[in-house]
C-alpha cells in the first residue's frame, strides 16, 4: 500500500469512527430520554417509597449476573478476538466462535440463575447481603422481585452477545437501538401493568392491570425480549449461523476465556460497588435506595451519550490498530477521545448540577423531602462524571490491546477506595455520602489507568490546555446561570430549562474547538 493510500485509509477509518460515535450518541440520547421518561412515570406513581426501594434493590444480583457473563465482561473480551478472527479467517469463522461463546454463556447463566432463585431469601436477609436493613416484609418482596428479574437475565444472556457480534462487524445502529426498545417495554410495564387506574393517552384510556411493583418487573422482561428481537435482522444481514457446539479446543474460545477471567473480576467489582451501596443505604431512611438509583441514572445520561458512545465506536478500531501494531494511530485515537470527553463532560457536570433542583422538582413531582434527597444524591454522583467518562476510554485502551489484568488491578483498588469512603461518609452525609464515595472511587480508578496507559503511549495525557480552557468557560456559564435562577422569573421547569440553555450557549465557544474535531476520531 502506498503512503497516499495508507493516509486515505486512515482518514476513512477516522471518519467511520466519528460517524459511528455520533450515531451511537444520538441513539443513546433517545434511550436516555426514554429512560428518563420511564423514571418520571415511575416516580409519579411510586414516589420515593419503600416499594420502589425494593424494586431497585432486587435488580442488583440479576444485573451482576448479566454483567459478568453476557454483558460488559464477555462482550468487551469478545469483541477484539471476534474482530481478529473476522480480519484473519473471515466472517464464517467469527460466527462459529460467537456460537460457541453464546452456548457457554447461556448454560452458565442458567445454572447461576437457578442458584440465586433457590437462595434468594437468604441472600436478601444476610448482613452482607442485598438489603439487611429492610423490614422482613420488604425483604420478602425483594426476594420475589429478584426471582422474576432472573427471567430477563436469561434473555439478556443471548442479547448481550448478539450486540457484541454486530459491533465486531462494525454494525452499531441496531445494538444502539436495543436499549431504547428495552425502555419501551419498561414504560409499558409502568403505564399499563403496574397501575390500578388506566392511563389516558389523548382520547384513549390504556387498560390497567393493577400489578403494582410486580408490573414493573414484567415490563423489564418484555423489554429484554424486545432488546433481543430488534437485533435479529442484523444477524440475518451478516448471515449468522448458529452452531450447537462448545468449542473447548477452539483457540478463539480459549483466548476469550483468558481475557474474560480478569474482566469478570473487573465487572464484578463494578457491580459489587452497587451491592455494597444498597446494603448501606438499606440502613438509612426510607427512599434512600431509590434516591441512589435516580442519582445514578441522572449522572448516566451525559456519561452514556458522550463517553459510552465514543468508547463503543472506538473499541473495534483500537483493536484493529493494536493488531497492526500501529502505536501512533492508537495513541492518537485515545488522546483525541479524551480531549473531546473533557470538552463535553466538564460543562455537562456543572450545568446539570446548577439547574438540577428546579428540573427534578418539576419533572418527578416528589414531595419536598424526596426532591431534596434526589437532588443532593444526584449532585454527588455528577461530581464523578468526568472520571466515569475518562474511564470508558482508558479501560478500552487496555482491552483493545487484549490486556485485561491492568483494568482488573485498577478496579480492585476502586472497590477498596469505595468501601473506605462509603464507610466514612454514609453516616454523616447519607445518600449524598454514598454518591460522593462513588465519584471519588471511580475517578481514582480512571486516573490510575490513564497514568499506566501513558507509560506505553506517552502522548495520551496532553490534556492540560483543553481542561483549563473548558473549566474557565464553564465557571463563567455557572455564574450566569446562578444569577438567572436567583431572579426567579419563571416556573421551575421553564426556569431550569432556560438556565441550562443559557449556560450551554456561554460554555459552547470554549468547548467548540474539541467538539469540531470529533469528526477526526
């Protein structure tokens, strides 16, 4: 290949990553809008209540099981190996590998789900379990909901791998749509299955099944079915053929298993933070587990749209750059992603923190206590937005190099830090202390990974000028927003929205140089 051809190929690849990032970001934005709509509906029905605490606590172990086997753990370990197999041996070989991995994942998920279902009551009630601080009656509700949630987990055990297979083929839009249809299933559960009074939709009144919090879980199961179903056309397009084999001797299966071992522990530590979090929150006032769930969701809106979208689109490209030993290209990809993340997340964190109270008050309809609890918790989580976002790229920088041990070491340090911070802060600060502990622990993890990444790719941390410029612009925007809100000119929702728009317009020129370079990712 000539130098001109090589340059043209590089530009084409960069353009593809940029377009994929923007596509995924747009679809993730739709997902987050639907997710927020779902939470508004649920919040207005259940408030910051003990029943909703039970629903949120019941999600932890099923979420852990999915994340360990078929979600983030296996998907991120699988994508680089699947990309390599497709690159070297062709698509049919890659599909054979995916079939073997999917068969293993389904069997393991089923076995572990059965064990959790059998021992759910003990798992919930144990002092080191899910919700030791709840009343016995509420613990029974948590165990029942947990068993129902495991049905959705079994469906996700396949859907998560389908998503990884399509992404390895540089196909992103169907996997990016899947979370949105999952939200639609949950919205159906919240609007139709849970309430006892029909929901009016224009001239129509939707039926109501009166299932209460159980209806929310049935909505999760429906959403999981939709999550899998919407991706099936992608498998058809790329001529996927399922093979009824486990492939114990397949080198790709063994490679994925080697990468997955550390990745399982890494993801396990991520989910462990939330199990510890809810364990501690169950000892606080009613509504604490729910406030933490809302705070995490609010922080995840910008984090997912910005960083998860970027990291998802970038991973297959970084894996290909590593396979070619193109270290300069790999360094450039990571550095440009980090600069863009700083330019977008610093203002997002500050602008959301300033306008959060009127927006939460207007949108969710909580009482005064519930609003204050959710706002304080959300602000604590938002302090970690930059760290969480940098972590999305830093961790994938190592996984692209088929190195899962370094992220595991950093994740272990994160758990230790979270336990230390959480134990100190949850008593005096309540849910805000747990949110702050999350922010501090994940930011420390990101800093550690970036420092280690810079040892091999020295240029990735040349970020100081971007951070300074964006911080100055954000500070100016926050002062203007604060002054506007103090005038109290409009109703809460309009006031919060107008202040957010004002801050965005002021901060945008300071971030624009990096935003305009997104196309070069």
